[in-house]
């Protein structure tokens, strides 16, 4: 589990999509444009990857310790 968490926390944009493929059934799929909570649209592959990483694998809050 620690290796997976380390992988996700330092994932590059390519690795974000790789992680998504590992966790989804049905193989590679395309995604529509994504809309942020602020209403900003992400259509590029790079922007989508960054947003997916931020939402699916958020960084821990300052002062909050993760338990293994």
C-alpha cells in the first residue's frame, strides 16, 4: 500500500492516466471536458490529468498525520 501511495503522490501526468487505467475496468477510455468547482473547463489531456490527480489523490492537510 505504501508503494502505491508513494507512486500516486509523485505521479507525472502520464502516470496519472496509468493509475486510472489500473483502477478502472474496461481498459482505456476517453474523458469529456472536465469542469472545475470554480467553473473552469479543462479540455487538454494535461489539464485533465492534473485535475484528476488533485481530486482523486489529494495531498494531506498540513498538521494532519496519515496512519499506515
